[in-house]
C-alpha cells in the first residue's frame, strides 16, 4: 500500500526541504538564519511565502471563529485572495511550488531537445519532449499512427482472440500514489508490489478496470452523474468520428452500455479500501473456475503472466463479474470498446482536435477545468510519465545539491530523535507500548531527495518523429519492468514517486517515508 501525503501534517518537512533546494523555486520556510548585512547593501529580502516558521498567518481570517468554521479561520483570507488559474481545477500552496518546478523542468527539457549532439538519457528526454511538441508533424500524420491498433482490433474474430487482445493490453497502470482510486480503463489492472502475506516477496495484484469514467457511481447514480453519462457518450462518438470509424453514434451507445454492465460488477470504493477484503490469493489454475467466461490461458499468455503461479485478486466479485461479461456481451461491443479506449488513450499524441476533445470531457466536464494547459506543460507531464527518473536525475543535478540533501537528512534525524524522546516522556503509554513504539521508530526508513539507484532506460527506444509510438513503447517498458520484479526479493530502495514531484509518500508495509527533492 502507498499513501500520498498531499497536505498532511508532514507538509512542514516538505516545505522546509523545498526551501533549501538550489533552484529557482519560490522562497519558502527558512531553515537557517540569513547572514547579517548592512541595511544599505541589499534590498529587503522577500517575505517567505509560507511564513518564517512554515506557516503563513496572513492567510488566516480572524473574523471567523475557529469553533464556527475552522477551515475559514485558518485559510479564509488566502482563499479569498488567491485566483485559480484557468488551466487548473484547484489551487494550493503545493501548486505554487509546482509552478516553479515546472519552469525549471521546461528549461531542462527544451535544452535537451535543442541539443542534437546529446546521447543517452538526455537524448531520450529531448527526443521524447520534442516529438510531443511537434504539433505540425503530428497533424500531418493524422490518424495514421493509431490505425495499426484499430486494424488489429477489427480483425478479432472470436472470444479467444478477444482474450488475447485483452491480455496484450494489460498494463501496470493502477494509481499507486492514491490508494482510494484504483483506476484503469483496461479490463483489469496489474499492480506488482510487496506481498501482504510474504513481505519479502513481490506479488501480482489483479484489480478491476474497464471504465472510462472514474468510478462505478458515474454509471449508476442519478442527478449530475446522469448528465456526465450523456456527455461521455457524446465524447465517445466524437472521438470515433474523428478517427474515421463508421456508425460512431450507435457504437458509442454500445460502449456506454457495456461499461455500465461493468460498473454493476465493480466493487465500491468502500470495499476496495478494505485490505482484509482485498487480500485474496488465487492460484493461476483457479481462475477458470472462479471467474468463468474469459479464456484465462490465452489472456495470461498474452499478458506475459503464464508462468505466474498465484495472484492477489483485490476485488474477486468484480473479476468474476467482468470475466462473465466477456462471454455474455457481443464481440462487436467489445471491439467497439477496445477501439474507443485505444483512441482515447492516444488522444494526447494525435492531432489537436483529438487532444481538445479529450480535454473537453476528462478535464472540463469531469473536473471543471476551464482551459487546457499549455502544450509545454503537458509535454513535461508526458515525459515524466514515460522516463521520469531520467528527468529526475538531471533535475537533482541542477536543483538539489549534496549540501541540501545533507541538511535535509540532518533535519530528519533531529525530528526522529525528538519523536523518540516524546515517546519516552508520554504518560499515557505503558512501558511495553513504549518499547514497541521505539522498536518501530528504530526501523523507520526515510528516503530523502532521490533514489539511491536510478532506473535504467537504456533499452527503451525513443524516436524524435514518433510521439505516439514513444508513449506506447514507454508504457510497455514500464509494464515489463514490473513483471521482471516477480520472483525476486523486494527492493526496499525502489522509489514510487519522482524526485521532481511536489508531494511525499508513505509506504506502510515497509515502514518507509519518501520525500522527493
């Protein structure tokens, strides 16, 4: 399990870290006193963005009593005075730091793209970013890059071939950073992580998927959800039409009907978040009996999982229900569904009308974001998704010095030491409880700044003239990297968050905290 700290109590540690980076990041919480200078020598230093000790009291609204509305008491003035940019659905202090990080990444990636003599990962970064930014070339190619995949889907002739196609599309694309939202638009998602039952080993977790909207409630609830379903159907029809698919309106109806049936089979978010309910070990030979309908042998072979002896099936009733639908629903409906999701997934790398339509539904309709982000910002996101640790390595070299890391590590040691003293001092703990608490504190690992061992992207092919192909190869590379972990000891040094990410991560199974640069 992974927990995204977001705005948790540890924000002070993250803010202090960010403040000490050797970058053009905004001035943040001070961690060392500034040297004394003559008043006339330099202008006044800018006011720290979050206050001199990590908290901005000017953002409070003292006119609101804390007992009446604590949120407005603490944040009221900041909320009133802060304008949400048109390309965002929300704004926070994290967003302000992220904006500065984005500017640094822009300089890095544009520089790598312009350096045609670069090699290795710098060449990969530059070529990936340049391919995405080359809108003229993408427009000239039209829908040609997606046509081979659509042709392969059209050629599916029976349910065994369908199972093979579904297996080939399996990816390690579950949202690991937010354990309240396991979402994938593939029929199933695969998550390779530490085994709950054998912590020294990796397990293959199989989770529910198949929905283009975020959750089952979007398909089953009334009111606003019903409006979104109508918009979603129009979105499907529009993308199919743009791709030159015939009878797009009727196919959109079939896709929504199929996904609605999937939603009925899905476990709820409450059930999904119950670890005890999720920890279900199935031997590979049990799938055909426990979840009949899908040709599991064909699926597992195509997914590269035919040698895997067991799986943790996180939502067993959903896996059974989705497998049943493979048999009961028409082959044409499944092919329509595969075609739509192939186009929707590729939209960011297709001509502008595709990415605009993708934004109109996924960001405007679902999230309320008024305007699409500038292309360079999207290019940064896509490059981070594909080869994020390669980007992170350069980011750390430029913006997170060894001195900064040493100061952050020292700060963590001080915090842990203080925490240990507090445990000893509390009166409500018994001696055995204190001993257990100290034992857990002694095993806590805090990973600071960046991973000890960087990911190797040397086998990933990145071409400057193949934006969609780059994304598809990167997705397959990440899937195969995860598969390679199966059967090996757990790597406790692996990072699940990028050094350039403005956030932090808790890995409870490993008793580990990760704070990116």
